C-alpha cells in the first residue's frame, strides 16, 4: 500500500507515514541486544547441584515391542486392588495399553481353545505363571558419581524387580531429572517411568528461598520447568505454608521428610493440616503423639551431624508414645480426614535392627557393585554409613521402634488410610530393586495381607501420584484401558513375596534332596515393551565384574 493510501485511511500526513517507515527501517537495521552475561553466582550453584549427577543412561538396546497385539497366555491375574489371584486368563495388550482380559477356563481344567482371543502378533506362554501390575516406588534417588556413576545400574535393578515407575525425591539435579524423564517417556533408555519431585530452590540457581514470596516464585518456576511435585523438609512454618499452598494451586504433589532439625516446629500433624499430601519415613509421626514431650529428649551431648547418634537415638522414640492412646487415635483420624499418604520406607532403616543380616544379604556379592558397597562401609562422611560402634542395645531399640511403628501403619491401613511401599535405596546397605521387595515383606510383617502389601506398591501408589492432578489413574492395576506396565513371575507372590526378588528364592526339592531356586521376575513389561528380567540381572552382574576387574580383581 502506498504512503498516500496510508494517509487517506488513517488521517496521517504523508510526511508522518514516511517518518514511520523510516523509523521502522532504521530499527530493522539495528543489531540485536547482546544477551546478558551469565551470573557467576547462579552458574556456581548450578554446577554444584550437578556435580554428583550420574552419567545419563545409554541408548536402549534391551526389550522388544511394543507390539500391535501381544497376548499373554494362561496366566493367573493379580489385579493390584488387593484381591486374590484369578485365572487362567489371556491378557491382550495392543501397543502400550491393556485391551482385553479374557477368562479362558478354571484351575486344573484343560483350557478350551475356542474361548481364547486370536490375532496375536506376539505371544508369551505364561501358563501357570502370575501377572501383576508393575510396581511403583515413590521414594528413590539415582546413584551418584561416588556410589553408582552409571545411571544404567539403578535403572536396570529397578526393572529387574518389576518396578516400572519411580518417583525421584530427587533423582539428582533438576536438569538431569527432567532430561532423563523425557528420555524414559520416549523409551529411548532402559528405565522405569520417571516422576520428578525436587527440593526447594533446586534448578534455578538462585539458592534456597528464605521468604514466602520467593518460595512461591520458586514453586511457579519449578512447575514451568517440568517438576511434578515437591520434596520438602520440616521447613520454617511460613515457608512450609507458602510451598504447599502454591503447589496445590498448580497441581503439584508434595511429600516431606520432616527431619529432626525442624520437626519441633512442623511435625506430621502440623504439616498435614497445612496441606502436605504425604509423609515419607517416620519423621514427624511419633513427634505428633508424644505423651510428655513436644521435642524428643536427646542426650545432652548429642550432635545431629554425628549420624550414629542421630540414627541410634531416633529409635528411642518408641517409648515416648502410648499405642492406641487418645493422642494416637486422634492423629490417625486427622491423617485419614486429610487423605494423607504414609510412605514409610521401612526397608531404609532395616539395617539398624540387624546389621549382620543387611551387610551379608545374598545379593551383595553379584549385584551390589563395588563403588556402591564402598559407600555403605562405616564412614563418618557418607550418609547412612553410621555403624561406627553399633551395639546390641541400638538394635534392640530399633526392634522395639519397628514394633510400634508397624502397629501405627497397620492401624492406619485398617481404618482405610493409604500406605505405600517405597525403598529410599542406595544408603545403609539398602540396594535398589531388592529393597522394594523387602518393603513388601515388611508390610506383611506389620499385619498387611499379601494383597494389601502388593496394593501398597501398585494401586495405592498410583492413586498417590495422581491425586494432585485430579486425573484418573492410568497404571497400578491390571484392567482394560490401563498402561501396559506389568510383571510376570513364575511363582505365586501371595504364597511368598520373596519370589518377587529378581533372583528368586530357594527351597528344598524333597524328591531330589537338593535346594533349588524358584520364582524371580521373568519379564517386566513397561509401556508395552517386554524386558527379560534375567538378562537385566546379567547386565548388572557384569557392571560389578567390570569394576572388580578395573581394581585388579576377577
């Protein structure tokens, strides 16, 4: 359009139009403004955050699928809701979703072939085996350069034990966690699904928030940059309220380790009244029910940075509460009314009640790599390596603590509360994968029926993950429409949860007089991709062998 036309339609003069065009031309010729120089303080903080990140996982070479129509034949189904197995059934998976579950007969009766779904592009003969949802571990960390420098190690340990979803609290740095989640979502790596929860102040390089306004700003930044939720401590009350309120507004989840240094201000009752969705470990629970104290009466020479003192003394809380007292029952009711998830990670602290059992667990020789094992050895600087001078009295205190803790968890489960099964592995002789199965066993010890223990690691964990978004679950149970995240094992987990260990379990064959291995996860299916769990274990063993060879061993 000509300048005259511009003048006619806008009422501007020709001179004005020419001036505007000239100004635009001059502006177009200007060089773009230089990007601001990186802030050295920000870069330093981010570098420190990323320093211990493990090496990202290699490109995926393992697994087959997803398939156009995968049919798992003749299996006994454990649905994840808690009920007993049923079967035989044929399970049809199309792509990465469960399409059909077809009953094909009755136990000890020959299957009627006419009832079976057809058109498979891939079949798995699972006759007499057991199929259940993939396990969901809500409390994990990735290895570090010191413990397990290759992230492939933890990823394969998880998958080899049927764990198809892990929530990092956190995995490692913000950047690492978000990038590896994206790679797992695309199945570019051999890994479970990643859910990213982060500690306050991570990722943005500006440090930990010190005011409620900045706390809210960081939560908004975390949401915009890919976080799924927050892992909090016992934060200062005004900060705790700000984190939780902003997270709820944005549909972010929240869990908290209400550590001893802050629990006097924010215990479990206070935090959940503020809106905290989940309590992990036991911190903040006992402190909400003390008979005669508000703060734990530590020895007068205690120093919380001495980890043997800290972990040894925390178990002495068992004698500070009265089970089934008015305080106990009121706190349980508050948790239930607030729809709080308890994520106890009992396996994390199991070494405290029997250090020999944990140090000499049968899987360490082959499947705990040397660098991870080194980290476990008593050391005043490595977190959780606190057995400097452990005593029988310390173990007795932990055994008493477990007795009271398990009673509380079972009471909460019995009143309809949600309890989940997680591991917090990588510390305290607690090797990933194996420890998640140990957590199921500990729930059974606490009074959970095996179906309730499995539900804790499947359906209830899925509900906890989806609660902040309000979206329906898409995993954690076996039914049509759900994601094809599944585990197949050749023995009945209801009869013995130990068969879920990747290595299986042992029993005497009375006919041969020999001890034989049975059970063990055979296949883990994540997003419709079928992984041979035994091959994953063989890869893990070779990782350890490579480290041993590098050290001059065999």
